[in-house]
C-alpha cells in the first residue's frame, strides 16, 4: 500500500513525502528530526570540545589549531557544495 505524507513547505505549498509502509513514514520524520537536532547541537558540542582542549595549548598552538579548523571546515564545505551541484541537483531537477 502506498501512503502520501504531505508537509507544508516554507512558501505555503505542500510537499509530498512518499512512503510505502507506515514505518517508512515514521523513518522519514525521525531522520528529519535527527538532522535538525544534529545541526542545532553541533555548535555547542564543538564549543565544549574547544573549551576542554584550549587551556592545554600555548598561544601559537591555539592559532595553528584555529587556522587548521577553518581550513578543513571550509574545504569540506566547498567539497560538499561541488558534490551537491554535480550529483544532487541534477537528480532532483531531472537533469540539466
């Protein structure tokens, strides 16, 4: 049996989420909730990690660590943007 789950989008229109069983629908909502929770909690977790590590570092080590985090974080961000532009967007739009 095929079930339609409709969710109201940001523009007021409804978006259909397709599910083939009851548990698929529950899984969709659970995955969305976990992604949102991870996105909200990640900055606090990283802050706590930095607050734990930074007292043991010297001034130069702190500067190098911050530069390393910015470089690796920026690299991962742009890599994922390129992946999304190459793989995800053409699949969602039906091809360019």
